[in-house]
C-alpha cells in the first residue's frame, strides 16, 4: 500500500487535470451554443446541447466535491486526525482507507447510515 498522503496528493493532481479538461469542454459547449439557435425548445439540436451542458456541469460539481474531500483528508493528515471515524472516533480500517482514502467513517458507522 502506498502512503495515504502520497495517494491523496496524486488524487488531487489527477482531480485538477480532470477539472481543467471538463471546464474546457464546458466552455466549448457554451461557445458552440452561443453560435447556434438559442431557442432550445424548437431547435432539434437544442435539447442535446442543453443536456451536454448539464452533464458536464454535473461532472464539474462532482469533481469539485471530490477535491474538497481530498483537501479535507490532507488537512486531517496534517493535524494527525486522518483515519479516525467522524462518528465514533475509532480508527478507520486500513483496507477501507486503501480503497477510499477520503473515507470519513469506519465500515461499521457507514453501514449503519
């Protein structure tokens, strides 16, 4: 298993790459829609453009939430509280942290939710 801090930094870098790519894709969709008929309701392509724009926007939001989770985990690493369950205070299992380095709860507390 790689050091969790190293994995978190790698995940943060990967997140930044994906976010730049999706932001560029969103900007391209917005620019393309500005050059086309703005009447989505009557334009046969309008619904597709609106759907693509919303889909990319949802992915950007998901990446932003993921980034916040990674940054929170890194902050916990710095304070020494990384790997502690936010519900019960017990250590989060190594296997869970290996699978999900940003986990906030242990398996027991997560399964009770």
